[in-house]
C-alpha cells in the first residue's frame, strides 16, 4: 500500500488528462511512461496492466487499478470534492457532466483505436486513407453536437473548470493537430478550451507532457 498514485501514461496521450487532474488536485503521483502508444513493446507491457493494452491506467493508493479515462476523471472529481473538478451527485449540472464525459469517451476517444492503426480493421493504403478522412469528419461532427447542446460560461459547464474541460483540451489536439478543426466545429467552446491551455496550474505539465510546439494547433 502506498500513499501515491501510479499512473501508466504516455506523453500526448489520454493519460495526460489524468495527469492534469492529479496536478490540479495536488495529489502525489508517479508516472510510469509507456512510451509511444503505437509501439508494440509498450503495448505488450501495457497488456500486463490493462488487458486492453491501453493507457491510461491508474493504480490507486490502496492498490486498486482503474482503467477508462472518463471513469478515472469522474472518480477523481468526486473523491476529492474540495478540488471542485466536477458537479457532485445532486448538483443540477451532474446529468450534463456525466452525459458529456461519456460522450467524449464513447463517441470521440474510441474512434482513435480505429484511426491510430487502421490496419487492425482494414488492409491497404486506400482503405487506411478512407478511415483517416471519415473518422476525422466524424470527430468534427461530434464536436459540433457538443457545441450545439452546451451553453458554456468560462468553462464548458459554466463558471467552473471541470475534468470535462481537461478531457476536451487534450483530445481536441489529436487527429493530426486537430485543434483548429475543433475551433471550427465547436466555435462556442473554443475560448473555454483556450482557457485550459493557459491555466497557470498546468503550464509545467503541458510543457513537459504535451508541449505547444510551433504549429501545434494545425490548420
Ligand atoms: N477507452 C480507453 C481508451 C484508451 C486509449 O485508447 N488509449 C490510447 C492512448 S491515448 C492507447 O493506449 N492506444 C493503444 C491501443 O489502443 O492500442 C480510455 O478512455 O481510457
């Protein structure tokens, strides 16, 4: 039993959303770097921890292992309520919080299993290119659905930053530097997410784990 969280993660991956939540909550954690998630060796190592061969996985201080980024983020928000990273049960914003956390995980994040290695499903460069284009379009469509249904304030659910903002801030950067595509698909949400990029509590984490390199927003 340790008092520290152990997070199996990779730079630029969905694990960074959990790193961001742990950082804001000021919880002690160590990262076991799984290297690039395209790498077969890292995938085999990850299989010993998560049979889905995916990061993130979070070992809690009591030894319990959690996988599934949305579940981990929601659990952190509700287990450490003083950090106010999510509306608690009974809060009027709770249904929207659960809805959109699940939506990002199920409708958007899951497409990256297909995008990242299309050869797991189809053969040949033409089919891979088609998957690349069609998943990119589907991701934009999903961001647009969020844009149409949310009424953001400074943050996606209102005046307070939640783990939903952290989730979207990271995932909207994928799909070949997709952030500008996100801004176009979800213009109402853009300022909220820029606010997360600029949050001083996260500056060191972004610099180390998902840097804003020249051209990072894409086209
Ligand atoms: N449903 C999982 C998806 C995790 C996931 O797809 N992680 C990526 C890195 S961002 C990964 O490990 N991909 C390797 C693979 O699927 O083979 C979650 O939400 O945590």
